[in-house]
């Protein structure tokens, strides 16, 4: 499969809230657009009604899997011109799309488990990877440690819970760090992801490939934690979500 970068014009087909302050946007998928789960694309507003110093282009991980009929991204809705236009224009919005790009994709050795550490909107590349692996009935063991402040803040949480029920090779460990601010009940893990939590769910920290995605501070903290726990630097892959 080729993943050479190409420029397309596409249009928003659907917008939906997927967590508090977080939206998912679906786009028409060009007939010849191919990508690997975990890759990203760049979206550029065409003649937007407003702009600001942050500009009219953003990079987004593709949250939908390659087998899906459309493309989906998800983002926290900060108060920027780009996000305001994205929210207001809805399905009237046409955009330039360039991609795919990036190498934050699943390793090919099915005998080596993958451990995903995601903070908040950092779930997007993993959501694509997990859906694709489930669709392909992959025998690879996948572990997702998904950290959010509250269930209300966790994008795709219910969808991930359903996938975990369907796919015996996918293990979801969701944890909440600010349950005192939540209006929901939660009987899962609480607190930040640490070595002790990892060891309770993973047979060994030596052997898997670890993937970390989220805000820069979270990514840096997880890398320090993993290396202190004895994980080889070569087995850690990261993607920072800054300014999202």
C-alpha cells in the first residue's frame, strides 16, 4: 500500500459531541485515499470567515479505521478561529486535506503485545488501531491504559468498552484522576497510570512495544515512568498532542 502524501478537497458530513468539550467530525473519504491505522492528516480551511494567529491548518490523527467508509477526526474545542469555524459551519464546510502522514502505527510482529498509554484526546490514533485490529480479528494482544479526569471527559469510552466485550485480545484499563468532580459513578481504576498499575494487567513490562499519546507533559511523564520501570527506550514510541 502506498501512503504518499496527496492533497484532496473534502467536506464535513457529520459533527457530533463525543465528550464534554470534545467533538468528532466526519469527512467524505476520497476514493483513492489509503492510510495505516495510527496515521494523521492535515486539514486546511478554505477561505474561512475568520482567522487568527494560529492559522488555518491543523494536523489531526485519523480516529476512524482504514476499513471505514468515511474519515473521522476528534478534537477538544478550544476557543480559536479554526475551531470556531469548524463548529459553526457544520456540513457546509469544505476543506483541503493532505495526507496521510506519520509512522505512529502498530508494529507487525503479532507475537509482541502492544501497550497503549493515552491521555484524553490522545486516544484518537489508538481508537483507529484498535478498531482495525478487531475488524481483522488479529491475534495480537492489545492493552489500552486510558487516563481521563472524569468519565464525562473520556472520548469514545463507551465504544471502547463495547470493543473490549467483543475482542478477547483487547484489554481496556480506563482510569479517572478527578472523580470528585464527576456526576457519574465509576467502578474502574482511579489515579494516574503508574508502574504498579501496569504490572497488575501486563504479564511483563519487558517484551511489549509501548505507545504513548497525549499532552506533552503526560507523554514525558509516561516515558520517565516506563524507563524507570526497566522498559527499553527502543520499545517506547510517542506522539505529542500539543495545542489541540
